[in-house]
């Protein structure tokens, strides 16, 4: 792969001119003022240089760009909505690259409301897909705070998770097929939407979660689901994390597996959000040490029945379950959203977490998963160690699927620059491995987790991944320096 220097300006000029031939001058950005937004990632931790930002309109143009870059051995960085949190969507330092932005490929090619599938291009913004599905009485259940900016190409490439994984799975489980451009420019079209297709290696599953290192996803077929007729959303104060897991199981059993979200929101995190957004109201009068945002949903019309007193049957059923859990001493207090506005307020609070934490000052973030049975041991151990070292834990989590976003800020009286980040990182990752967890649950590896990948991922698995990368991308042009740690 070519690492271009200023002396190579003749090569870059020629490349840029040919890129213009493919996508047009207006879609080939080269001036710093135009490219700067594309070269820095959401976290502001990673920035790289772009030879050009190109914005193709269709798969043929993507293929032509990839062929051109392969012939010139120039690196390509695929990019969606730039909301990734690991620096995967921007070039690495010292490696000027062609940034291939998929945002113009934003068509929903077809929606089959009977077959409950949709074919969408990579640049479709997640929220747009939500809206289009709803027009047909269906939902696309992938849900998280960045929904207004992230794209489905980025969601697939990071195998994004979010709040509803407990019921519907990660992006991988929602995808039935993809169209993609491989590093040699060839196009694979697997958009049949078949639910059964055992015809060899599943290339779709290889490209999902590959963070753009094996090719560029240009479109995908997704499953859609019925829009729930009734929802019940509540904020609970529960006695302990161990109790929370039992509560999840009880509610799953009693509702026939209707839990759509089970989000861990401890007191410090809720306090930080309420401080950052003074217009938000605390969900409970007495703050919950262990708070849970719970949502259950049903597509059975009978559950949506409005009772004589104006209440909704499904919400009353949840209240009955919660009343029993209060009587049994597992739940201390609960607030049920009785209006769509109250539900939205609860979700706004949850989805503002990252913004509130980043507004708090510098912070250290772990995106980890653990077996449900080991979550309370992890939190107890690391919260204690972190507090002793002068940190303030600001955790939030998709508890229903064992995923914690464990963040640490400076506690009152601590100076961030003096805090032992490396030490707390080692303590946390040691505990994580001992408790059978994963060091990246849903954000991926990108650039920011290469060291931990090298240290903690089984060597045999890294070797197999390298072999796949070399077979598909022998020139290492496809998003180099991401996901796989350097060999030396
Ligand atoms: C406020 C906030 C909340 C978040 N919450 C969650 C959450 O709950 N769960 C979760 O999983 N993530 C979460 N994220 C992370 C992020 O939103 C997801 O990783 C998202 O899927 C990235 O999509 P994107 O379009 O922004 O991708 P980008 O950031 O542009 O790219 C991400 C990676 O995918 C690659 N890529 C992008 N498009 C393509 C393509 N078409 N083909 C091949 N490779 C491609 C890029 O090269 C890069 O490696 C959150 C982020 C923010 C800012």
C-alpha cells in the first residue's frame, strides 16, 4: 500500500482527477475546509489525513473507486455517519487515505410489508429506516442514542447493539443479506433476503462486524417486526444488581419474553444526566441506587385495550407484576410511564447518558460484556477499586444482554491528569477476563482497542483473522490499521 508524501503530489493529482471522473468534482472533496468534518471522529480522539473524500451515488461507482485505489495501492476508509466510538471511520495518522463516504447512497430500495423485509442502502440513517418501517406498521428494532446520525452501513460494520438486543439481537441477527464491494472491486450481491441459505461460507457474516477491513457494504436486507400494539415503560429502583437479574427473568417469564429493554442506570449516572440537562425531571422521588429502565411490548391487540378508567391493559399487567416484586422485596419503587410523553422523557434521559458523561469532563470508557451471573461481582470489584483510586464510576448498561458501558470520571477532589488510568484499566481488564467477559461488546476495535486486542484476544483467533484479511485484501488497502493489531 502506498504511503503518500508531499513528493507524491503527481500521483495524488492523477488519482484525484480519476476520482472526479467517477463521482464528479462536486463529490470529490479535497480542500481542508471541506474534508475536516470527515477526518476527525466523534470522540475527537482520532484524526487522519484525507487525499480526498469521495461520495459515490451507487454500487458501480463504489466498485470503480475501489478498483482505482487498488491499482494505485492507496488506502480506503469507508465511512458512514461518523458516530463510531473507536476511531474506525477515520484514517490512521501518517496514512493519507481516500475516505469513501456512503452518505449519498441513502435509498430504501424496497420494502416488503408481507415478507417483513426491507432493502436499504448503506448510507440510510438508522432513524430514517425506523420512520419508513413505521409507515407500514412495522419496526426496525435497532435502537440507540446515535440513531439520528449513524447509518446502517456503519451499524452492520460495527455489528451495533443498543437497547433492544435482549429481544431482537444485534445488527447481525437483523440482517438477512448484503451487497458489498470487495477489496479488488468485485461486487457480491446477496440481497435475496432468504431466511435459509446454507450454500457455503456466509460472507455476509464475515463482512458484518469487520469494521470496513474486508470490503464496503453498499446495501443490506433486514428483517422487520410488527409495531407493538402496546408498550409499558417503567423506571425501577431495585434492591441490588443480583436482584435485577432475577427481576429480568421474572418479567420475561410473566410476559412471555416481552422485555424489549432492560437498562442499568445507577444513581451517580442519573445524577450526572440530571445535572447536565436541568430540564429533565428525576424519574423517582427517592433516587434509585440501582435504577433500571424497563420496557416491555406486545403486538397482541388485546393488550392495547383501554380500560374504563383510561388505563391500558398491558401497562396494568406490568404494574401487577411490579407490585408483586415490591411486595417480595426485590423492587423498592417504580414509576410507570402513563403517557407517550412520559415514555419519551425516560428514553431521552437514557439516550443522553454519553453526552452527559462527556460534558462532565475527561473520562475513561469500557464497552464490555459479561455473563449475567458475573455482572454484579464485576461492578462491585471495579467500583470499589475505582473509588479508592479517586475515580467516579458513571456506568450505564444494556443489562438485559450483559453489556456495560463502564465509564470513569474524576471524583470530586481528584485531578484527572493525576489519576492512574493504566492501573485501573489493568485491574478492570484482569477482572473481566477472570469473569469470562469480552473487552468490546458492541463498539468494535477500530484504532482505540488495538492494544487490548493484542493483549487479550486468543492468538489463534487473531491468526485466523489475519489469514482471512490477507486472502481478501492482500494489498491491505481496506481500512488499514484498524481491528487487527500490527504483527510486530
Ligand atoms: C451518542 C452515541 C450513542 C451510541 N450508542 C451505541 C449503542 O448503544 N450501541 C452501539 O452498538 N453503538 C453505539 N454507538 C456507536 C455508533 O453509533 C455505532 O458504532 C454505529 O453503528 C456507527 O455507525 P456510523 O454510520 O456512524 O459508522 P462510522 O462511525 O462512520 O463507521 C464505523 C465503522 O464502520 C465502518 N463503516 C462504515 N460504513 C461502512 C460501510 N458501508 N461498509 C464498510 N464499513 C463501513 C467504518 O470504516 C468504521 O470502521 C453510539 C455512538 C454515539 C455517538
